[in-house]
C-alpha cells in the first residue's frame, strides 16, 4: 500500500471511529434514560441499569456501523477537500476509480468488523444483558402464554413453563405421539439442564405411558430422566435474544429445526438474509460518500455535507426497517427484501458519480 493510500485510510478511519463513538454515546445515553424509570423497582439498581446498557452497546454499534461509515466518510472527504488535499490527489493522477478502490477497501474492513460484531459479540452480549436484567429483578423468563412456551420437535410437543437466566428450564412437559398421532407417553420434569449431544437431564421427573384408548398402563417416577431431542439451549435462546440479534449460524440452525417441523420460518429467514447483506451496506455507504465530497469541493461546505450525510444515514436506517416490515407482512422473498436498501444506495452512488464525471 502506497504512502498516499495509507494516509487516505488513516483519515477515513479516524473520522469513522469518532463518528461511531459519538453516535454510540448518544444511543447509550438515551438507553440509560429509558432504564431509569425501572430503577428502584423489584431490586433493580442504578448500577444494574448501567451494566445492562453497556452490555447492549455492541448491539447499538452493529446497528449504527453503516450510518457511522457514511457520516464519517463524508466528513473525512469533506475535510480533505476543504484543505485542497483531494484536489491535489486528483491533479497528481489519482483517478476516481482509484479513490473508489481505496474507499471499497476501507469499507471492507468495516464490513468485516460488522460481521464479527453480529456473529460473535452481539448475540452473547445481548444474552448477558437480558440475563443480568432478569437476575437483577429476580424475574424468570416466561413464554407468551400463561402455560409457558410450546415447541414442536418431530413427534414430540414440548411445553416449557419457565426459563431461568442461565437457560435452566422449569416445568417441562413432553407429549410424545406415535403412529396415527396416538399419544404414547407424557414425561414431566420440574427442572431440566442441558448435558450435550441433544440430551437434557430432567430432575424430579415422572413418566406416564399409555396403551390403546389412552388408558394409562404404567407410571414411573425416577429421580431423573434423560430426554433426547434436537432442541438445544441455542434454540431456546431465541426467547432471550431477538432474531435480528442472533448469529447467522444460530438462525440457520433454528430455521432448519422449524422447517423439519413444518413451521413458519419467514421471520427468521428475513433475519438470516439481513445478517448476510447488512455488512455490505458499509461498502455502499463508502461509495456514496464520494459524490457528496466531490460535488462541493469548491465551497468546502462541511456543514452542508455533514447534514446531507446524516439525512442519508437516517434514510437508509428508516428504509431498511420499512422494507423488512413490508416484506414480512407481504411474504416477499427474503433475499430481495434485505438487499433493496443496500443496492438502492449503491445505484444512487454510481449514478451521482457518473453525472459528475460527465460534467
């Protein structure tokens, strides 16, 4: 990498990181204000609220990364233009194509950082945040129904009454069916802990086996029962972490489980494809920053460029949310839905650059 390219990369990185830090601080401040209304209730302390908000910061960083890249890149290019550095680069033979390559390489770094956040940091941080909040308020996670959470696993229908923050399940009932949907047995356990390889250990258990006409033929009350299933803590973690905050690997596993049990997967398909396309937004944000900088290089109006960048970033964020909502509502193909905002901004950047070069 040439000295000029390293300087260009350094300027972009400084402005993007400062922008991300500023936006993240703003979001964290508002999150803390929202949590203050719960402080003092059910043993929830200020320090618990601060820890909860800080643990959610990686999720905010993931959401804000494309916006920070756009605003930071516009600010950096505007600064270079205001000091005539961009003009000198062009006069020295640096073409628009080379500038685009530098921008795309820088955007690729932030795309990789977005992937790392979304796959490894955000899911675990969100799980820790929710677990800490539940522990601080002495609450247990309860499903959408009064009877708890219901999950279908091949010929088993499982009811989980409650889930502790450490993913220990309470009040487990397993209804196992045989041929012609005949009820074969009911397994109940007061508490279940995951072992490994699809095995749960149900404590204080009871097993009721049925013969024909649902007549009970055997009731066993062992101290524990080993329950074999494809349901894992990662799948149940969907109750603690929303789909858009899960890793792509966890989403793929959960979608496969739902498909095998013939259940609706549209919500999770959108989340999975969003995970695949969202990092590419950093590339389109970098590209669209160049026309704004070149368009005002004579006036060097940084304030105007920054305002336009903020509007464009907010437009991308709003469009991304609206398109996903409409896609889920109308059952549109997930790859098409999640790619619309990124591709639209990329096309807009190319059109603006083409018009400027024609002039």
